[in-house]
C-alpha cells in the first residue's frame, strides 16, 4: 500500500520572496509543502487569510519561518480551534528583541513567545541557545538549523574590489556587511564599532569597510568624515556581489550584545564569513567559545556600542601582525558541519516526519 503524502502548509512571516521564505523552501525541499503567500505590507489581512486557510484545509502540519505576531497568532488559533499542529523556526529571542527597541512591549512579546512555544508541536532554532530557550518555554521537541552561506566564495575578485574601493594590497581591512538599521534607544547600528575604532587607531595601513544601507548610514558617515578616508561606506550592493566584497576583507566584524538578544543568536553573517575564509572579531559571546577553533577574537565590553569594546577593537587593529592574521585565517573551517546545507535539510526532514508520524499514530 502506498502511504499518503503528508499535507504541509509553509509560511514565512517576513513575506513572500524574502530570505526567510528561501530558507524555509530549502529546509522543506524533500517534503511536499504548499507555501502560503504572506504579505508583510498587510499583516492583519494575511493573518486572517492564514487562519482561514488552516481551518478550511486542515493540513497535517504548518511550518512557519519567523515569529511575526500575525502569523504566530494564526498558528496558535489554528491549533486551538482546528487542532492543526505547527512548527516554528526562529533566529531571535522574541521578547528581548522587541524589548530592545520598544521596552514597554518586551513583556507582552515575551508572553507571546512563551505561548507560541508551548502550543507548538516542535521548534527549529537558528542556534542551540534558541533551541534550549524554546524547550524551556514548553516546546515538546526541538532541533537546530543554523543556516548556510547562499553563495560560493570569490577570492579571485579580491584585487578588483580593493582597487574599486581605493584600497592597497597592503591595507589591513576590517569589514562588515549587513543592514545599517539604527537603534535609537542605544544609539547603534551595524558598523558603528568599526567606525569608532578606526578613529582610535594609529597605524597608517588600517582601513574599515562597511557595506550596506539603512537609516544608520548618516550616523556612520558623520564618523567616517573624521577618519581621513580610513572608513569606507559602500552603500547597498547587489546580493550576488556580496562574496566579492567579503573577499576584499582581512577580518570580519560580528557585533552582538551580551544580553537576551545577542547571546542567543547565530546570524547569517557567520556562515557567510566562514564561506569566505574570514577570521571573525566579536564579543565574549557563547558562540565565540562554542564555535572557536582558533579563528575568533573575543573582545571585552557588554555590547558593540560600549567604549570598552571600541578601545579593544582599536588595540587589535593597531597590533595585529601578518603572522597572527595568517594563523587565524588558516584556522577558519571552510566546511563547518554546523553550517552545512544538506545536513540541515536532512535533519529537518527527519524531524518533521517524526512529528507527522507521531500525529498519525495518535489518530489511528
């Protein structure tokens, strides 16, 4: 007898066509999944349509990438009203993340995060720390899928990009690529740590390159104007050009705070930096101990907007020798199993099939 195919409904609360949906499509590529088109421009309407779809179609399982409130409430209600189980995949600790921007909303979203985990059939964390957090909040089972680099490295483009940016072959380049969104509450956006540090550096060959755009860019440009050309902001670059810019770096910055947001995260930057063979400078985070095999510098300071962090980063820039840099680069694992795409797809497939099998066993 041919076993019936499971009916899986998938949704990414970031919206259709985004990076989160692409991640979810990859994780579910070995399973028959139908994707719900979530429109983040009209979240309320999308949430209502998602709940209606769940109640009407009664899929065997719903899998959601992201923890957006509209999508999460639709899943919780679908579970309570229609008995449809769901799995959540997330890269952030929801309560602390919202609280870092809107402190008054932190407790409310912390309550939402707990309910989302408690009612779920399973949880997929982007880091083992988020996976453990979900289990603590009541998720009955969980696993980790840390993500992977979506491109191949392009080391052959190093000289070309450096020439384009006005960088000499001898320049020591610390860089970052990402969204330059500005957190007004703490006065920080990605790249600030590099722009602040370079102002404290004495060696003439040190440079910082900040790739990306966002409302934090004017703040960084003000600092760059004081750097004498040693801080370069490129603006937004096409996604396909990211590996070329990474090839131009010598060291990559991974700024995360030692709090309920930063300490739980792996970011997509880690897998991209590893694919490019770049050693990483970051704070004294759990990941900086758990993943380090000699390719990470850990700096003091509670956050990348802490002056102690800026001072330590400047000291590293001033004192880094070619020999130490070469040793760090040689220690970078180009095929770290934690960030292997096929392994994560296989694990996710098994995880979801086990959940589906348990549900079918209960219904017999």
